[in-house]
C-alpha cells in the first residue's frame, strides 16, 4: 500500500522554486508517495505569464536536476502549465 509523505517534500520543493526559479508562479497537486522501496514525487507547476514557452524545457531540466540532488532515488514527474 502506498504511503503518502507529501508534507515532507512540499516545503523543500517550494524553497527551491522560490530561491532559484522566479519564472514559476506556483505549484499545486503535489503528491509524494512510496511503494515498497520506490519513491515518487509529482506535481503541477504554473509558469508566470511573461515566461516564453521556449524557456520551459530549460527551466524544467534545471528544476529536475535540483530536485534530483535533494531527492536521490526518487522518480519525479512535473506537469507544466502556462499561467
């Protein structure tokens, strides 16, 4: 049975976004859970209106790199939305 530990991740993810990614306006639907030894983190993220869609891949790649450093051995899924 999956174990939900979203609260443990939420503050760290929000701090990374606030400190390093000014192009992101908010995150929502954050879910972090484990099944056996595997951990999963997924959330939706909204870009600020002035962010050009061609910038999204670079921002998402940098964000994924930062999150993988914070949460090794965790599968991370991000669903981007334009604000």
